[in-house]
C-alpha cells in the first residue's frame, strides 16, 4: 500500500458516514479459518482447479486482454480465505487508489481493477480481495473488475 500525507480529499473520505459504518463493520467480521485475517465475504474456491487447466502465462495473457466489466458482488468466490483489516481500511479511505492502466510489477499485467476469473460457471476473485471487500462493506451491490473469461480462453 502506498503511503502518503493525508490530503483534504482523503480526510473527507475517511469521515464519510458510510465509510465510518463500513470500518465499524470490518471490526466485527469473523476471523478466517486460517487465522490470518478477517474472513472474505465470499465462498472459497480452490485455485488448483484453475491451475490444473491453465498455466501462469495463459492466465496472465488473458488478464492483459480482459475488458473492464461490472459484476455482482453476491456472485463472487475467492481463492483467498482472509483479508487483512489494515489493507481493507486503506481501500475504504482510498477508493480510487489504482490509476487506470497501472501494471503489476511482478506479472506486468493490469491491476488497476480487481481481477475476476470466469471459470467453471463461477466468478472467482484472483486479485483484489481487499478492494472488493471494501466495496462490499460500503454496501455496493456491484463493482467494476477486469473480467477474465477463462471459459473461452484457448
């Protein structure tokens, strides 16, 4: 997470009643089964099912070509069991933290939006659990994501 001096916009965002309510709700989220943070708000999906069919190179290529689309948060599954509260809090205070076209330095794939894979009839959060958990805590019903359709991938 980037660090920055608190700007007026950041200060105002942190004092938004909806954000304050979301922060209070985050504090009451149950611990995940792994004990490493709060339980993600979606059912868990075993990533090995995806990795059995697709290589990292194929997945990264599909991410690079994925369009930004709106998805229903209630339809998500996650490859993570938990999220770290400080990261979710940061995204509550900085909802537009990633710049359009930002690339992940490790994979060189876009990470400006959360990455959601469409696989086996499910929508699976591949990257962006903290951002999407912040959206859910803000009671949003949907979010824009890079939607990777692995069902149509070569």
